[in-house]
């Protein structure tokens, strides 16, 4: 788990900061592979067609607020590119409880729920 978090920090910090409205955004191969590895490890479940991601709560609480924002933005890019749209938005949920944790959209930015 610690190894995954360290890799996450390195990949996300180097990568996604801002999304320009109306432009197609892409993640690097490393970022895509990392997201896919989180899915394979069972730490992340994605539903791109619904713009939803379910994350292991231990992984979520290990991130600081800036990393949560960058990671959520990266997931929005990943999911929206999977379904072929340039409207980047996503809702993040606890993998086990289903509680809504956060959301990101181009228009409204990043928001964390309590």
C-alpha cells in the first residue's frame, strides 16, 4: 500500500494541474498504467460511463488535500477519455460504504465532502 501511495504521489504531482475547458486532455502512459494497477489491486473501481470512481478509504485518507484534488482531476480525465467526451467531471465514492467523498468538474472545480 505504501509503495502504491508513493508512486501515486510521484505520478500525479508531475502531471495534472489544470484542465483547459473544451480541450481534449490526455494522461501519460505511466499515469494510465498506475490507475489501471490500482484497479487491478482492488483499490479503485471505475465506472466511466457514469463518471464515478470508488476508492479504498485507506488510500483516500492517506492523501493530503492537494493530492486528492490532482488525483480526482486525473480520474476525471481518464474516465471521460474512456467514454470519448471532453466534458471532464467525476464523483468519487468510498469503495465500501458508497459515501460520496469528493467531486471534480471543469466548471466547479474540486470539492471534498465530509
